[in-house]
C-alpha cells in the first residue's frame, strides 16, 4: 500500500489555493507593533533572557541550518531570525536597557513584515542550530516566539492563516470535520473494519490527521487494523480527533490551545489513559510538551506518538510482527518535531529491526537529523516552494549516500515533502509509512489479548 | 598626579567597581527574571545532569559539526588560552595580583609570554579580518563586536609595547597599558564579553531543556 504520485499531485495542486480562503487581518501599523511587543513581553523569561544575553555573533548556527547550507545566503543565519525579539529584549527588559535605548531603534511594522519570510518561509523550527551554538542559545525556541508575535500582529502567511482560522472557528482542517471522519469510518466498515468511535470509556484515545482522512488514507486504515489487532480498549472521539494543529504551525497561540483543548476535553470525557498522535510531526510536541502548559497543570493522560506506542507494544510483547522476506535496505527519517524537539527516537527503529529490515542510517540521524525542509508549515507556503526544493536536495543526497531503496517516515508533513521532492526530481526512492509497514506485517495471532 | 598615577589609582579603582557592579547587575538582571514553569511530564528528570553535560560537551561539539567547528575551535581556544597565559603568568602581573590577593604563583618565562601574546594578537587580527570578510559574520556583526575586539586586543598590544620599550617613554606606555585594561573592564559588562559568565548558564539551561525531553544536547 502506498500513496500514488497522481493522488499526491492532485492534492498538492489543491493545496496551492489554500491561502485563498484566508480572512484578512488588517490593523494599523501601531497596533501590529504593540501586539507583537506584548507577545515578546509575556514570553521572555529568565531562560530566554540568558540566551539572548549570550550571543557572541560567531555565526556558527548557519553551519547547522539546512536553509543556509543549501543556499549560502547569510540572511538565513538562524541567529538573525531572532533580531526582533533580541532588540525588544534589549530595549525593554535587559538590565542595560537604558543604554540600548540610546543606541538602537524601536521595532516597526516594517520590521515585522520583513521578518515574516525569515521565520515562516525559511525556518522549520527544527532546532539543529540550537545544538551547534557554542553558547547554547535555543534559537528554534525563540523563532517560535517570533512567529507568535507576528501571528498576533496579523502577519501569518495566508496559507497558514486560512487553515488556522478554519480550525479555530469550525474545528475542521481542509473541511475534514466529524461528519467527514464518520463518513470515512463508514467506508472502513464496508471494508470489514470496526472503528470504536465515541466510546464513553476507553484506555487509549487515538488521534488522526486531516492527511490520513483525505490523502494518506491507507495510514488510517493501518492504524485501525493495528489497534484492533492489539486488542486495545481504544476509541476515536469525534469532538477531538484532529492532531494537526495549525495554531502551532502558524504561531497563533489561542488557536493552538483551542485545537489542543478539544483533544484534552475528549480524552478526559472518555477517561483515556493514553492519547496517541498519528504520523504527524508537530502534533506530538503540541500535545506532549505544549498542551500541559496551556492547561496550567499536568495532563491527566499520557501522550505518545504512534511510533513510540508501537515501540512500546513491541517491547511489551503485545505487538507481534512478521519478518519481511528479502526486504530491501531502508533508511529512516527522524522528523525534527518527533526527534530533536520531541525526544522520540527508538520506537520506529525497534519496529524496523523487528521487521528484519536492514536499516541504513543517514549521516545525520537522531538528534542530529537534517530537516526535510517542509516542517512547521513551510510545505504549505507557495512562495517558499523553490527554497524548499533546494533545501530538500541535502536530504536527497543523504538518503542516496545510504544506498537504501526506501525511506521510512513517521510524519505526514515529512512524507508530503519527500513525495514532493521525489516527483520534482524523478527520484527512484519509495517513501513509506511506518504504520503501513507494521499493518502489512502483523503476525497472525499476535497480541490479541 | 601623573598619567601613570591616575591610571594606577582612581582609574583602576573605578573601572574595577564598574566591572564588578556591571557584571553583577547584568548577570542577576537576566538570571533573576521570572522562570516559566513547565507542566508537561518530563521524560527525564535529570535536568541538572543534562545541563552539566551540555556545558562540558558543547566545548567539543557534536562530532558531525566538527568540520564546521574546527576553525572556530582552533582559533578560539588558542587565543583564549594565550590571553589567560599572558594575563595570569607574566611575572609583573603576578606581582600586581599578589598585592591585591596576598599570594602568588610561579610565572612563565618572558619569552613564553611574548609568544603567547604574539600568537593571540595575530589570531585576533585574523578573526577581525574574517569578521569583515565572511558573509555570515559580517551580516550579524554590530558595533559591540568591534568594540569588544578592540577592548581585548588593546591591553595585549600595549602590554607588548611597554615590555619591549617601544613607543613613548616607559611610564607613559605603562599608563596607556593600564588605561587599556581599564577600558576592557569598563566595557566588559556592556557588550558580548559577558559571554565569559553567561556561557555556562546558557548552555546549562539549554541542556536541561533538552534533557527534560530526553534529548542529548
């Protein structure tokens, strides 16, 4: 089972018009600046202050950034992307603000507009730059804050803004709402698959994503089959099923919490002990790391990425897999948001090992992974396409160097970006979903109990 | 009061006061800001260990970054070591510190100090050239970089000139050397030289952040 190039191209063409539905966010320049400053003011704590005090302007962060490496354009130097928050900090909050106010100028609406390209189009918040910084500055973390500031200033790129507005107002993404989900489950029922929807009580609540409902439909099928195979007490709740979070991607904090709260409320309603995010990179940190901070206390359930969950079930002996006979060598792409930012590395690798696959690691793997270039919503930005394609070349080279024939992914956004690169370059590699591979190779009589 | 008396007397005292107050003010001002509580369940609670690991390991860098880091590491470590050797192991400096601290330590031969200072000055000039030429560094450089560069190299150059009896008469050159050190002390709390102190805190905080998530930074 795999997604055809034709289906993907059709979907990609539709995506190109996603910005058309965005509502304008007009406001006076003065208000834009005031709103951005308010975000900076609220976000700057001691950790970020210390980071902003520490920069020695060495520029080494550029050497870790896929956007700089592939273009050699100094404007993509990661620390430059923090110029707005740094200037605000220095002028308004730093111990020496009295001095900085004398020698620097205040933020302007033009600054905010100029930074839109730098923090949306040319940063995937992958965090690799943070790991090279000799001073230990967490650059990606503060790019996210800058996105939040621009979002409040009404400067989210149209593509992300439109979807975020839809998700906040209607709870759907690309029109995929509870009805569309139920219609899809009806189709699965016709295929003989039972989906325990809206159970009052369930140990495990599974999330899906708009992609798995609309495009990578086999991944949803595979998820259902695996959960049933495991005999887990699970459910999908229609009031909180969508794990893609366009509040997070756009930097719009209120929308992020609206989207996350639907899931939190749904999980609490069914007394779930575990919530599983689908193959969707950013969904994991949105729920696993950010949601509790919006909630204001620890979440009353555990959040796991599906790859992490599969690894745990395998280790516990509940997931039984068949070894793939004559499997071709494969490589595994660590999605930044699941790996470096999320902290999950081993689940997918354990599964691949159990499937008998010769895993050929890329030169940059685990926490050192190179981003595919499409994360944090960059894949959706039309004007970023040429840059994104250029950046993807780095990834393509690393995959080619492994000699692997297939690339295993555990993130829908990475998958789309790989497919885009594959089509664009007539690449001969197959891009495969881990969940689909697991479904294809479930051992008979596995852990039904 | 001669220029040397001024440089050794009130100028030195005030610059030390500005240095101490300024460094403390800036360190505490940033470090004592509010901390954001993280309510997400930690994957690892060994955040102190994670912070300490990043403080140490980042000094070497991740193996995959070594190629990118080699120039910075070779020049950076050499000039920092050269700087500290010149400051701490030149016999007249040790006498100076002994007056303040009440104890001393062995000095290095003057020849070794000259070599350390010379190498450090050469590297600093090279680093300035690179900053002016390298597109990335040039694009992110500010006046802080150039003032801090001057504040670092000036005491070395004036010290070497005073030692070699080049330039104005010795007392004047020595006074200029003192004044250059005082400029360094006064500038220190205002510019990027503060990384001397912030580096540990910043690395530690990042290491702790990633450790919480189960990532080795």
